[in-house]
């Protein structure tokens, strides 16, 4: 989509967060404002996607056995971002967040929206729970921003996000479930914890926005095949498919997964999406997976 040249503010300003992994050039083209989540390492805060490289985080997690933590943006951060958009003339704001089952970002953004409405009673501020994470959340954010760039109204932009939510998802495998269990984000996959020697769990984000199990397979090759098979099943019958290969310090496996996906799924577009540090803290290094979106 070509970049909008008019100086008049769009009917709806779309705000996302760093976990969505919206490519920087796409965010700039569509006017998406990205709010970073925070990674804490030994008491030092880092802005996700701003001043902490994923490769550095995963290297330290492997070599130093550090135990980072994550936090959602503060109410103040959301408030300031909303205020800046409204003061710049935005008639309305749609903020799309990480799944409320995985983070406090949605609740915090709702608090900020309630506060800002008191100062801008003539404007509309809505918060949308993506019920997704990583690049599948990103696909939802992009779909909403495209609708906004076309000059659509708030109900139409929200509908675009709702429609996209039905046509996107992720499937991934991790080296170990220890990190997910440690952060309390394992949900229905809890029963899969324990000895995973040579057993690879296949995980996805379910309709409730929780990390849930698809299956367990033996060996890396079968894990990659299981991921592709799941995406093929979910997107069967749809002609236009967009894929993102996700990886957290798993470049070789990511390359294998891309080759397999190209052979089987024949996407219109495929790109790489290095797992954002906030997500990597909870999955650990070694994750590899696919995000998908179809028309």
C-alpha cells in the first residue's frame, strides 16, 4: 500500500505494541505507533525492540543463565501516547494489545483510555484485545491500520481487526517448556511439562488467547513438519497466504522451516521475524515457528 500523503489526520489512529513485531517500514508506511514493553535484566530496564537486541538477550540467556522478567507499559506511558495522538488532531484511537491472557497490557491500556476520555470527551478511544501474540498480533494490527489508512470509521477499523483475528495464528516449537512454566504462561500446555528429552512440543495460541498444546513429536524434523501441517490445515482452501518464520536463536531450524513452508504452503509472501525479547524471555532461546495470515 502506498504511503498516505495528506496532512489531515486519519479518522482512526492505530497504536500497537512491540510484541506484535510489525516491521518498522510497515509501521512507518501505515502510521502505526508502537509502544514498547519492558524487559528487566538484573534490575536494569530495557525497552523491547528499542535498546535490547534479541540476539544479545538469547546469548546471555544461554551463556549466563540470566532470568529476565517482563512488564507491560505503564498507565502513564499509554496515557502519554494517547494524549500526543489526540493533541496532534487524531479524531479517534484504536489501541491493539497483546492477549490479555498473557499480559497486563490490555488492562493497563484500558485504564489509560478511561483516564484520557475525561480530558477529551469529544474523541473516541478504544482498546482491542488481539487474543494473539507475536506476528499474528502484528497481522491484526496491520489489517486495522490498512483500514484506517483507507479513511474508514472506527466501527469499520474494529471490524477489520475482528476479521483478521479469525484468519491469523501461530504454531511453534520450543527447546523446553521451562521458561513458559516459570512465567506462568503455559496454560493448557502444563501437562506437557516434565521430561522432554527428544520430545518436541508443538504450541499455538488458542481462541482464548492462551498458550495451548497441539501435539508432541519426536525430533526436530517432525516438529517442523507438524508446524507446517497445522498451518496447511488452518489455511486450506484459501488462495492468498502470508507467512512469517519466527525464531529465537534458532537460525538453522528457521531456514529449514522456511524451505519446507515454501514447498508445501506456497505463500504469496514469506518473511523472517526474529522473536522479540519480551516473548523470548518467556519461551527461552531455541523457539522456531510460523505465523500466518490468509485472505
